[in-house]
C-alpha cells in the first residue's frame, strides 16, 4: 500500500513532463539495473549519480542538463555526457550516446527505435527479427564450439597417447643404446688390433716380393740393356734409310722436267706427297736438311735409360716400336721408287729421274750387303725379346702373389677375421647412429612447446592447404609452409614453424598466444626479405584455411579454422564428450599399454617425462621451437 502511494507521487511529479517516462512507465533511457537509483530520496529529490547535487524530481528528463555527470537526463539529448539505454526487447540491449536521442536517425544498434521517441522520426521495431537472427547465429556458434570442443578433446587424448608413446620409445632406445655403445667400442678395439696385424702382414709381403723382384731385375738387366741398344741401332738405321729415300724423292719433286709429262714420275711424286701427309716420320725426314746427321745418342740419355731393368726394358720396347714404324715407311718409300725405276720413260733423259733411280738402286745394293749380318743380330734380339717377356711374366706373378688373397693359412685367418670384425663394426655403428638419430628426433619433438595439453603434437605432420587463383598454399603443423605454383608446380618455401605469437595480458605481462603460428626463414625474396607465413587460428569444427593474403612482399598472412584452439568444454558438455570419446575405438597403431596409461596418467607423468628429457640434456623451451 505504501509502495503504491510512492508511485502515485512519482507520477504526479512528472505530470508536467509527460516525456520523462517511457512506454513501460519507467524513467526513459535508464537500464533496469539502475531503476532503483531513479527513485526520489526521503526528501522527494533526485540525487545526481555522482552524488554532487540534489534536484527536484521533475527536473529528471526535463531536457535541461542539471547534473555534472549528465545522470539527470538519461532519456534526452540535453547532456553531452549521458547514456541512453535501448531495451531492445527480443534482442540485446545497448547504450548509445544521448546525443543520438531524437536526432532524426533510427540508430542501427537501437533496434526497438526507442531512441527516436519524440515521434518526429518513425522507427520500426526490428528487435524480434534481429533477435531471431542473432539467436540462430548464437545457436550455430554454440554448435561449432561444442563440435570443435569435442574434436579438441579427441585431439587431447591423441596427443596424450602420442606423448606417452614417444617417451616410451625414447626410454626403450636409451636402454638399447648402452649395450650397443659397449659392443661398438669393443669391436673398434678389436678392429684396431687386427689392423695393426694386417699392416705387419702387408709389409712382410711387400718386403719379400720386393726382394724377389730385385733378383729378377739383377738377372735380366743386361739382356734389357742389350735389347735396348739393338732396337736403338735398328731405329737409327731405319731413320737413316728413310731420310735417304725421302731426300731422293724430295729432290726429284723439285728438279724433274715437267714438260716431259712422264706419268710414272708424276705418280711417284703424288704417292710421295700422300705419304708425307700420312706419316709424321716421313714429314720429319723431309724437314731435315741435307747436312743433318741422324740423331746421336747422348751419354746422359743412355745413362738414364740404362739405369735399371725397368727403364732399359721400357726404352727397348719404345725403340722397337719406332723401328717397326720406320720400317713400314721405308717399305712404302722403296715401293714408290721401285715403281718409278720400272716405269719411267727412258727416252726423256730426265737427269733428275735418272739420278733418283740410280741412287735408289745403289742404296738398295748397299743395304742388301748388310742383310746377312743384320738377320743374325735380329735372331739374337728375338731371343732377348723372349727372355724379357718371360721375366715380365714372372714379375707380374710376384705382384699377384704379394696380393693379400694368397696368404699362408695363419695370416689368411687374421685377414678374414679382420674382414668380419670390420663388417660387424660398421653394421653396429650404423645401428647405433640410427638409435642416436631416433633419440635426438624424439627429444627434439618433446622439447618443443607443443601447446596446451600438447595439442599440436596430435596434429604433427598433418598439412592443410588452400588453392587460390595462382598458388596453392600448404601448411604443415610443426613443419613447413609452401607456396606451389598451380601452373608450373614450382615449390616456394615459405618457412619452417618457428614460434607462436605473443599477447599482452591485462596486467601487461607477455603471454604465449597459441592462436598465432609463425613460419620463418623461407626462400629468399628477390629484393626483399626471406619469405614468412603468419597463421591466425580460430575455433572451427573442422580444419580449414579461410584466406591467404600477401600484405607485404613475401610476407604471407593466413586465416585458419580448426578445433585445436576451440574453448575447452566444461560441465555437462564435457561429461557428454567424455562419454562419446570413451565409447570410440582406439586406433590400431597405438600400443595397448600406452592406451591404458594415457587413460590413468595424470600431469605427474608429464613431469616424469620432462625429467627424462632433462636427463638426456634437454630443456623444455616454451616460446621458440
Ligand atoms: C613469387 C611469389 C610471390 C612473390 C614474388 C616476389 O612470384 O612467391 O608471392 O610476391 O615471388 O618476387
């Protein structure tokens, strides 16, 4: 009854200002939470909300600003510092600046149109319609958060299993490593001992084979020297003869009478020129002057070439080859001159032709006189040649015997042992280095900051991509990012995952922002920086790249939706999720023991793992991977 009379009084005080109240009979522009502040005090006055002034109640919303804080005019535009409350029934209530009250514009935020209460501008009430849209959106968002949150719970479980599996694997590898290291070091010692023995055997072998070879060198050195001298002589004789015949043909070509047009002479000269073209030895002889003597062996060359069996034998064979080639040239030159001698036209009396043929016949006669003695020498040289060939064979045999494959049984056993130890050592060493690689790769993963609940571990090696007009962009979690040309398939490295973002808390502290991933140090940009990609993550029920931009040259920004960053489920939703996930089968590739442990393990297990990581020399890094 008392309350009713207060209201009556209130309405009476406002009778002079019919606009002070809204259609609900409440003070216009005031939020329900503040209604109590707009009640007359004991003296029936209104106290400005800053407490600085008291005014009579009819001055509330009288379109005149009385309070310093504008609190007496919540429903008009009289104060430039007051706020007008739009109830927006059916949608979300909002405050707008009171200068927007009755300004002739239907404010978007004030969907109930209450800001234009004067009636000059008519505003439709759109709150129901907007509220329904907003509610639908909210429902959808809730559904996304639930589905995303459920998937996140699934990922958390997976991350936990993977983390446990990794630490188990590491433990196992560390256990394996110790005995293997011992084995490798023992094998290394054994290998080194046997290698010392091997060196002794080889040096013994070399020593004995050198001795045997020296004996052969000594025995056959003289034969090699004789054979060398014989071949050198023969080569010199042949060279002299070739030079003589070349001289005849050279003079003939210069002096013959062309007017006779003797075909036999023309042919001899043409054949000679052909031979000049083909044989460098004939060319050499033709360049020699008439007074040049055949090369005379100098003492120094002889000393060098006859210094040893091998040098003598090598020189002998070289001279033998040269003599053979010269003998061929001599034969061809003789044939040219013999043909000329047979066929030239004797009626022409060409002195150059007669001179050449006569000289040829006389040289042939001289050479044939020494034929018998030359044949004798030749026969003897053939014997030397054979002896030397036998000696060479024996030398090769010695070399083959000094080869490790034909050793006495005792030494052969050592060599075979060494072979086996070496192969065991290499096999075990490679096993050890593969274990070490395994350990450091697991260690590297475990040292990463894998996000809250190690959630990013569950996504490791998973890649997401988007195709835009020119390029396909691919991002792999905890891995690399790539830009691939759609036309040319050219791959451009956009960087390796390096760090999360950072965010300042309200208290100004720096905190890791797991919703930002930075991929840095990609392929260098021509005239620009190394390429980099910055990914902004937002909650989504599925993993999806939304957009990629390149706001600065070679600096790419990507937006991605994924469940891993959705808000954690709580309360009933979480209980629901647990029921669903508990009923799901666990992937086959997970060890049973890991599954059980993951179910029961608490954060203490994670602490244990961190200890293990630290034991092997790691440190858990939280801001940079
Ligand atoms: C390539 C791409 C582009 C980049 C240019 C810079 O074409 O990686 O994204 O802007 O190189 O030269």
